[in-house]
C-alpha cells in the first residue's frame, strides 16, 4: 500500500466569513493582512462593541433547494448558510452527487436564539408548533437536512465538539473515505448567532479582549473577539481524485483527535500535554517527522493561558525540526468563530499551500518573554512572504483546533501533487448550464461566457467536460456550442440561446430512434464525424469493411479524409443555411452516376454506426421506427437480423430495384387523403409521412403529369432525388426475389420494440417471415402510423441519420420532441456541431449522455464560475423577545356565537345541498389560508401542487389537524392527499365530508361519525 492510498484530497471549498463571501475575497484579505472585525463605537465599561459579523446572514435562496418560503423562515439561519456553503463547495469540487457513489456529510452548527425569536414572532400561525420548530432549528438535523436537500446517500452525521467541531468533522470524513464508507465526503460547519450581536461583555479575568482586538501569541494579547462563520470542504481519496482529473487544492496526509481527559484544573481549562500528543499523533499517521513541516496554522485564541499552552506544545513537538517553523493564527483576522474556527484556519492553510505564499498575522509585534524563551524554532508571521519549498520539493503544514471541553484535533496537510493535462484539439465544445430560476440562469450564462473568453483554446475541452459532469442538475437549463473561445458571444448571444434553453422534466424520459431512408443523403455524409469522433470511427470501421467487400472498396472512401463539411460560420452574422445549396436541391439528381448499392450501403453504415455511438454514450432507445431503408437499420439494431446479413440484403435489394426500370418520386405538401384521388394509372402512393406530407412514386412520365395536376390544384410539390419507383407494384418481381433470398437467413423477433412502417403496428413474429420484407419493398410506407405508435410509448424521438422527419411528426403531435443528429447538405456547420447540439437538446429534455466517453481519457476538471443565488431576507419582522417565551397555543376554529368554551360543536340538521355548499365554501377558504401560511404563498392557484411547492409530511400532518379543528372530523390522510393539487384537495375533502354527512345520524355531533370511522 502506497502513501497515496492513505491520503485524502481536498477538491473543493467554500466559505462565508466576516468580510468574505467567497474564497477569493478571503484570500485577497489574508494577503493584505486585513482585520474583518466590525466595530460599532468606543468601548463602554466592560462592554466591547466589536464583532466578527457576517454580511446578510439572514438572507437565503430557498428555491435552489426546493424549500418553501414559509419553511425557510422557520429554519435556523446558520443551517441555511450551511446548506448554501455545502452546495457551493460541491460546485467548486465539480461534483454532482447524483453522478457519483455515496457522498457523506459531517456537519456542525452553533447555538443561537433564533428558535425563540421565530417561535415568538409566529406564535399561533399554521405550521408553527413545537415539532416544526425542533426540526427546523435542532442541531441534530443539520447534517441530515443537507443530505436530504442535496441528495447525499452516505453517512450524515452532526458533529459537536465546540471550537474543534470543524476539524473533527474533517477528521471523521477522512476516516470514512479511507475505510471506503463513501466515495466523497463533505465536512461543513456554520456558527452564526442570531440575532447578530453588536458586541460582547469582557469582564476582568474573562476570555474576551477588552479592546476588541485579537492578538494571538503577541506580547499584547489580552483575549479573543467573537465572530460568526460558515464553510465546507469536499474530500475524496487522493487516488480517486487524480484518476478523475479533479482540481486538487491540498492533500490531508494525516489527522488525529484526542481529549484532555481529567489532567487539567477545570473542565474549561486546556491541557498542553494533550495538545502536544494530538499533533504528534497526526504526524505519526501521516508518516512524517517534525522537520518535514514548514508551517502551522495554530488555534491561537489570543488568550494568555491558551496561547501559552499551545506554544509550549508546539515548541516541544517541533524542537527537533532544525529549521524555522512559521506559525499563523487567523483569529487575528476574523475573530473566534466558535464551531467554525477550525474551518477558517484550514481554509487559510490550504490557500497558502495553493498559492505558495505565507500571509501576515495582523496585530503581531513581538512574542511575550515567556513564549520567546521557548521559540528556538517557532516563528510567528508578521508579514507575508513567498513559501519556498524544502529540499524534497514538498510544502507541508499543520492545522490545529482545540475545543472547550478538551476535544483536540490536528491535521497534516501537503501541497497538491503536480498534474499535467495534454492540450486537446481546438474544436467545437458543448457547454451545459442549469439553475433554479431564469434570472440566476442568465447570470450564470454571463459568468460562463467570461470564463470561456479567458480559457486557453486548447483547454476549452476541459472546461466543457466540467460543465457536463461537475454541477448539480437543476430544472432551468441551457446549452451552448462554442466554436471560438475568443468570441463567446457567438455561442452565448440571445439569438442563439433562445432556442437552447428549456425547463427539464422532473423525470428523465425514454427516447426512441427514428431512422430515415433514402432521400436526404448527400456525398461524404458523416465523413466529418469519422474524422473528429473516435467513438463513431470505431463503430463505423467494421461496417465499412463489410460494405467495401460488397462494393469493391467504393463505400469506405466516402468517409475518408477531412473536409466533410464547410467551415463553421466565421461570425454570428453568417447564416448557417447555404440558400443556394438548398435551392439546388429542387433539381432532381438521380444516383445514376454512382451505383445504387453504394448509396444504400453507405446510408446503412452511417446510421447503424451513429446509432451504436449514441448507445455507447448512454442514450439507449426504448423503441425504434424506420422509414423505408431505415427499417433495415432498425432491424439490425433490434437483433432481427445480423449486421452482415442485413448489409447483404440491402445490397441485394438495391440491385433488384433496377429490375423495375426507370421511375420517379414526388413529394407533396399535403395529406395523402387530400391528394390520393388525383393519382392516375402508373402512379402510386409510396409514403404517408404526416398530416401535410406524402410521396408518390411510379413511371416518370406519369409522375410528371401528376406534378402538373397538383400544381394546378395549388399544392406544393418537389421531385425526390431518385430514379427508381420505390414502394410501388413495379417492384413486385424484385420483391419476390428478395423474399426468396431471405428464406435461408436467420431472422429473430426484435429485442427492442420496432414499429412497422408496413403494418402500422409493433412487429413481433411477422418480422421473421421473409414475406414481410417482400411487402416492405412494394407497400406504402405508413410512417405516420409508425411514428404515432412510437410516440405512444416515448415523447422524445432522435432522428439518427439525414432526414426531414421532424416536421412530419410535429404536424401530427406538436407536443412531441424530435432531435436531429445530422446536418443537412446545405447547412454551413460541421458534423460535430450538429451532433453536439443534438446532445444539448436531449439534455434540455433530461436525457443524459456519458460525457466522459464523449471526451475520452486524459481530461482534467477546469474551474467554473460560482453558481449565482437569488438571496432574500428571511427573518421575522418583529423584534426579538427579551426573555424566553412559551409557545402560544395553537390556533383553533372560532366557536359559534353564544357557545361556551369546551362545548360540543352544534348538531347538524342533516345532510343536504345547502350544508354541502357551505362546507365547500368554508373549506376552500380554510385550505387556501393554510397553504398560504405553510408554503409562504401570496396566491394559491387551482393547479398548485402541495409537494412541488415544498410541502412535506410534517406540513401534511398539520394540514389534517387543521381540518379536524375546522370540521370536528378526522379526515383520513388518503382523502386529503388523494390529489395534492389545491383544487383536487378541496374537491376530495368536500366530497368525503358530504358522503360522511349521509351516514351520520341527524342531530348527532359532527365529531361522532368521524371518530367512529377513525
């Protein structure tokens, strides 16, 4: 076992600290030696108006986490900050919990008075009771709330060890990883006093600094200054992080935890010996000697006793080091953040390692005499300086946190190993974005556009991969295909993104493959993909070997070389459609200049290879539907016929078609029912494609005559690029011979549902009869029926090949989604761009791709902009109470006029329409008010869904209780939530109450019948 097998990588971090809303602000301030203590006037007696306060600590963005506004107001602000910082740390780590194995969370929070404040402010309101307040404010639920809201399935454990909580959480997370209890772990802490203090008491002999300045290890040290903070780190096993191409911030080589025990004068005192032992234990776990450490980020509380004990411990451990050991203490910058103190120190040490720089400790001037006598190796940092690597080339640091009560923790850190990532070819890349609101999505897109402009072109692929695998999937989505990193506006402009944004469905949909036939093919079709996409090239190669054997090498050359597509538009003003090329397609050019066999086999190879590539990318069809030749490709994909047999049959089919003599085909912009009666002898309906598209086929002169007739009748027509009468009785002899040839071929039932364009129904045993394939050649293509059949099972169809089926499908079913994967011959874009756009459009619909397979091995993660939030204030509007208050009694339904307290509800006069109407009216208004209060809604609409808006089982219990108070009956929960939509809930509860009336004895109390049924 190597040392790397026992090491843990820090792959992401996020902080909310005094004066710093993010890691970059924190580092800038640390380098400048900034003190972020907020001072609100001069010291007054023993009261010091100074505090390390957080900006907007009471603000929150509940929508990002699926939390209702009503619940957000109840949740302790420090638990809200914990949730935000963990989410941000995961984004910085480029880790989507849904795309990795178990992710654990170890989290701690502090103590504050928010529960008392919100209980007082909202007393008596629906949903505000003892249980709700406990769940939304209790420290026991800090870690599990994070796990629930972010979908983390590993261990979720709340850690509480006072001032060492943060580092103990990191230690436990490392142990979980090293014992393979999870694949990633998060350690997070939030310690925020609410309401925010304006200062603190500093009585003589206490630990508070009487002048509001914290001076760790300085001769002027006289106490600490309190503050608030929150943060989180994301951890992975070092070997996994390197294999995954993660951006490693630093490495945890070892950690240890111990307790002072009873060997001290009092519970709140400290033990220098225990602190010494925990540092030595961490070094032993790391397999390192004291002389291999360059720096220690100390606990450094700034109290005389605390500093002296810690300094003695460090001096004893590092006396043999033989070189200066730099010592820093971040409490001089931010104050003592209680449970979050260790995380502030850890973040500082990691940033020093990452930037190879030591930063100054504010307010430090000189050591006190007693510490100076023991400082032969220990040197506090009074100014910033470059961190020069030791002879072994590795920078290492220790971080300490010691909790009141005696739980001590020490971590040993090491600089991240150097990594090299080979530059990627400069070509189009697909970038993905998702957010929870339209306005935050817009801000995220702007930030990503700026990041694209700053990235080196040969590392754009790394940035693209990171957007694809490194962020949580949220409902509001957008994609962009970037051609030129220097001009991101071409990809992020509103004219482009308008059609590249959507709201993803709640559940990933199944998809179907739609396989086109001959008609929209063109020379060198797919050659661009063969040149740029290794996955596609690998799938194509064995097919071309077979095709070349059947054509004397004529098919493979169609896919060889580059230049398969015109260059992508040079700037946004260039249209992607070559209008001249599009218009030229109106002149029919038959395949007589090349053998029909080559055309058919080329299309078969292309579509089969592309379908197989999509499956390699994780996009597997639930159904298949083919148009003419495309059904042969679908049959091979579904296992009806082997690939070699299918290609031989396609080649034979192409040869036999020539037996019918010359032919022509005509596309008509009309339904088959509208124009079928205009066909004359020698012309047949060849394809019924959609409500506004059909194709006729037959003898050339008869097809020309039909075209003239249709034009006179006002129909639009277009000759099809072919010189053969496909799907007509002219091919009877060819069909007979093909059927005979297939009698010796092994045909099987499809393994993937295959919609027949001959029968208009699902294929089963018919497909193994050669007679089916005979009919396939001469019968009308009932594509319209086959597509409708496919859409009865899936709502997303992927057009795998060159075709124009999208409008045909949407004419019949406007709610369907059809995604094309192949450019048309007249489009001035590359094959790769069209494929990437298809993957992006599928992603908008919730269809995921195996993105790492698209990129291949060797890519690394690239930093992305921080996700944007829409934070608003969520604090009670009333002033906090001065003293503890008991919860107000829950709100009850008012008694009728003249009723005595405790009296039974009035007897009912019996069921009837007037009473049912009264119940419904009162009930609807009551439920509306409950929804507003519980879910924080201004308005309640009939289609609003209780659970989609953030309702949960606890709120449901309250809702049922409120109905009992209103009606005097226990309405069963299956009735209340038979429909979770507002209008349905009113309807179902009213119906139950009316039916209950019918079975209740007239004159009996309302509660009697309800209680009997319960």
